[in-house]
C-alpha cells in the first residue's frame, strides 16, 4: 500500500502518439509532472486508455491524489449501495474507473503484478456477487424459489458461482473474461421442489451473465464464460452440487482436475461453495503421486497448439504470448501439473496462484530453486506484457502485434524506446521457458537399445501384453516407452534371466499400469530400484506388485536420508490423520503410512544403508508408533457409543519381538491390554457397558483396527496369546488381576515373556504402573528354583514339537534364535532386570555370574549372525531360506549380510555358531527333569 500515488511512481510508459498523449493531459487538468508524463505515455500509446482517462478524469484526479488502494476499496464499497435498477450502469462505471486506475498503477510501477491482478479479481468478485444475488432476489420476490425468503437473498438461495482459472487464482488479465461454474445446494430444497428451484436459479444465472457480459453505451463489465461446468453442451448453466460431484467422480478428466486447483467460491452462497470444493478434494488431489498427469498435460498442450496453429518457430511478431511456445500457459501447466502429481500427498502444494505454486514446489523439493526463480521472473514479465497488449484497445487477446507499428505501441507502453532490443529480450525469454518446461512435459526418449534374450525369456516378455496392467491401450503406449530401459537394465543384472522372471512376477501381480508406468517414465531412477529389487529380493518384488503406491515415497526427497526416529514418524502419522475426515479413512491412512515406511526400511536394508539390527529397530518404531497413534482414535470412536474409558482407562502393551524392538519385514505383533477402572462398574455413555465387557470390546475394536482388510490392506496380524491364561483368558485384564495372576498363577514361560513387555499407549501414569508391576513380578519370581528346570523342560518340548523347516533355519532349534532368546530372558528374570533386548540380557547373565563373559560374547555374536540370516531371509522371501532358490542376487545379499565369502562358508558358519551356542545353553540350563 502507498500513501501517495505520485511519490510511488517508479517507471513511465513512452507516448507512441505524442500529440494524442498531450491532448489527454490537457483535459486531465492540473497535476504534478510525473503524473502528467504517466498519463501522456498511457494515452499516447493506448487509444482505449485515452478514452477512459478523458471520461473518468474527474474521479481519477481524486483517486490519484492519495492512496490508490483506498480509492479501489471505496469504489467497490460504492457499488454495493446502488439501487437495483441502476446496477448494470453502475457496475460499468466502476469497471471504467478501476480499469483506468489499475492501468496507471501498473504502468507507473505503483502496484505489483499481484496487486494489479488482485484489483481486477476483486472487482470481478464484487460484480458477480451483486449480480447473482440481485437476480436470485428477483426470483424469490416473485415466489419462484420454493421455501426461500428475503433472508435467503444474502446467500443467493443456495446458489454459488465458483471462480475458475485466473479469476479463481486472483490473476485476472487486464481485459480478461471470467470463467464461472454456477451450482446450487439442492439440500436447501425439498425433493419435490428441486425442479422448480433449478429453473429459477438457471434464469437468475443467465440474467447475471447477461448483465456482466452485454455491451451497452456504458461499455461492459466482464465477458463471462460459463462453459467450464460439467458436460457444458448438455447441462444447464446452473446445476446441483450433487450432480456436479457425481459427474466428476465418474467422468472427470485431468484438465478439469487442473482447473479446480484455482477454483474458489466468489459469489452467492460462499459457505456452500466451500463445502463443495472440500468434498471434491479426492477428485482433484489423488492420494498417490499422479505422474500420468504429465502425459495428459503434454497432450493438451499439443492439441492447443495444433488447434491454434502455434507449432511454428518462436518469432516475437504475431506470437501468442499465452498459448504459444515458451509462453504463459507453459509455466502454468508446468506448475499445475507438478501440483497435481504431488498435491494429494502434500497439502502445502494446494495453492491457487502460479507464483505461489512455484514457491511451494521449491519448498517441497519438487522444483529446483533456480528453475522456479527463473520461471517466476519470466512469468511476471510475460503477464505485464500481456496486460499492455490488452490495454491498447481493451481486446481480450494474447497475441503480440504482427506489425512494426503494433509492436512499437506495446513496447512504448512497457517503457521501451528500442523496439528491437525489447523484442530480442522477449524472444530470449520465450526460448528459455520452452527449454525449462519442455523437458518436463516431453522428456528425451530412452536411449537404451532393446537387448535380446533367449527364446524362453522372449516368450515370457511377449506374454506381458496379456497381463491386467497392460490391457488398456494407454498403458501399452506408456509401457512401450519404458520397456527398452527396463530390459536394458535387467540385462546388466548379475543374472538377467532370473531378474526378468522376478519382474514378470511383479508385472503379473499389478492390477493396473498407467499410473505406475508413468511414474517410471518420469523418474528413471525408480526403474533402477525396481531392477535392484527384482534381481535381489523376490519377496520384496511381490510386495511391490501388491502395493505399488509405496514407490511414491521414494520421490519425497528424504527416502534415502538417515533414520530420524519415532518422533518424526509420529508427527508424520498425525499429519496424515489430520487430513482424513473420518475414522475408517484414518485406519486406511495408517496402513498406507506404514507400508511406505516399511518399504523404506526394506530398501535401506537391501542396499546396505542399514544392517539387520538397525532395520529391526526401525520396523519396531513403525509398529510402535502406528499402534500408539491408533489407540486414541479407537478409544474416541468406541467412546462415542459407550462413553469414555472408566477410571484411568487401558494400556496397550507390546510383547515378544515388538516389546524387545526386534521386528523383521514379515513380523506380526504380540499385544496385551491392561486396564484400571478404579472401581467403576459401568461406563457412562449412550450405550453403557459393564467395565469388563467395555474393555474386552474396546480391545476387540483395537484388534479390528489393526487387522481389518481395507483398501490399503491390513496393518499387522495381531497375536494376543501372551495374555494371562492365553486363549482361554479375557482379551483385556485389569491391573489388579494381571498382578495377581503373574504372582500366583503364571507359568515360568509367562514370566519369561514378561521380560520383553513394553507399554506402548495409554494414560502415562497407568503405563508407569504396568511397568512397575512388570519389574515387581520379575524381582519376586526370578529367584524361584523352578525357573531353570522349567526352562529345560520348555526347550525339550519345543525341540520335540518343532523341527527346522530347512538346513538354513535360523530361528527354531538348539542354539538358534528362539533358544538364545529364551536363555537371555531367563537371565533378565533371575536378575529382576528391566532389560528387554537380547544382548543386554546376555550381559545381565554375565554380570550375575550365570554365564561367563566369554560365553556371553560368544552367544551375542551367534545371535547377531543368526538375526542377520533370519531378517535377511524374511526380506527376500516368505518361504524358508534356500540359497538355491533365492537367486544370485539374494545369495549375494545374504553373503554380504553375514560377512561370508561363499554359500559353503555361510553354511559352515551356521553350523559352528549354532553348535557353540547350543553347548553353552545346555550348560547354563541343564538337562530337563524326567
């Protein structure tokens, strides 16, 4: 805002026709010299501005004497008070005045581009709103809108005009038409009255458009275009929101999604329009990265160029600054397409303005800062030149004049005396924009030549066209562009045929292909990752075919960054929940979030960025955060029906590998639930429940929330057999009963399991009390003489009941993971230690003289080796490990993980470490009693 127009002048146009400019200055009256020069330059180069200044000179003289923003606001306020019969004439008067004021503020550099387009957009908003409410009011007064009264005129009887395009983004051109979509909220009318209501609102909208659009002796307000509405050739100019939403859900196209990036309610029932746009969010902003939008935008660009005949070389004279090569639309498409691709996952990208959109894309890491800065500079320059083209004769054109005289006029309005230099600079800008945006829309075709494979593999490749993902013509077109690159990279794998067979399995499992293939086409680094996975981890490749959306996460910029811990995970999941409107959507969001993070850990493990121990902790972080975040959602949903949790509520406790923070790629989760009702017998809600029943059903709700099959699959399988009394016991246990059971009834194996228990969610003081009970039980029961005999008996039963599934078994059997874990747990139990992890528990055993330090070190080394083998195998396949079937890439991965040179060496080390561990455990535990 400036307090004084004249003091804010920073540039001045040059009069093309000096005599005409001087004549207009004389009619304007006394003015400071800088203002006289501005008027002479504007009027001397623009016949339209000369006429405006002459007609509205008196008003302009007062407006330019002070702050132009105040003059704008006052004029917008004035038209809101005019009598209805003069609305058309007064809107035209306002248009003349604001057009003249805006042009002079623009040409003199008093207002920025955003202030110029914003002023024009504010006028359009005001005009559309006044006109719509006026004509809806007429329908109401004539009794043609059922159930509506004078009070409903303020909201136009539920009708709303959505500003689209540049108006929606507050980016109106100097001589823009305005694009509106007019809808009405059908829920304001009884079903029997809706046909009559629609007819009345259609009449009102037609009259509104005519008032704004028609040219009279006073001019016109805005050329108004209503053709962006759904299926405009057959639908009325105002249709119900329900009909519009149904159309977009079933038939909406990419260009319509792009159009809604800039949409905003501008007239009538603003609240109803806001609700409609919120409901349309899933249509505009797809959950997964939408790289197919690039091809759609590219095709649209080509169609526009073909239709307008704009495929020739870039020449300034006669060039279409909006639609031509290197022009404004290229920058807008570049920005909007990037927003469409990523805005479903990142709400920060959902902004209307082009310049704001570029800035947000930089902040999110999607566009380099230097590219965005350059495009922003070119965009501002083009928009200002576009305004000057239109100022000459108030023509809705974006085409630079083809004559030397015409170009000179536009250059003069731009303050340029050297037309040739001005044209050369503009030509350079156009070429630069084409370079910056062209590679994004039409990247260079893959240079890879298609390699040849043996006949069996070639037959397999031929069969790809019959898979579901390649049945549509569009999918085949996109795939044909990336297939040579995929095959070329596959041919360079350690075992190409093997990698291709895994890719075949991946491709056969895909339900659809266009989006994913477009993702690969725009991001070739993903092809490299896919080849890496197919050549190494068939299990991960199969997972990808079922969950291809997780590849979105690779492009987020931080996929390969170091692990940032549970706090960052928690914040991300909370953000995901905040974007969802209901309970089921949040459950599905948790599944999507967890799948992406688990895929990230798997890729990091596969590529050696983290080792098996780090991956175990990260998988555990994901599960812990997911359960802790879901718990309050489950409680809130359950409480709506049955009231808040009685007393201090319940605590969710992680058991087994989850409690010990040692999960792998395929782990389920062991949970128990402990509550403290503080003497309450019933819940207090619409459908109260007895306390025990309340917490039992609440626990079942949690299990369902975690295990239910939803569109994004299930979160985890849940095992609750470690609760008191196992399958026979209640699914939720009171704190008092839990303590009593552990002290008086629990078996030794249950005390061993308690050494790994870890509270995950619930009221903090209750979590502390559960932990206190855990430690009390361990200290009390650990010294009992039965611990080691019971453990020996357990080992004997386990070995009798479970035989290793393969020679490469790392978990079950003497000296293997389960055996080591049980011994470590016995040390924590006997010492009453809080330690939950195997290696610290082994150290507890050494400190308390239960084994020697050397033996503890040997067992810890064996545990690390076995865990690497187990975790690596679970990443590679969901079947027992078999080096002969996991392929060359899988074998190389396991050898790297275990530090062995050959498969034979790995087998020898497995035999050695398990024999050593079994011998130590045998000595520490002793024989089972007969």
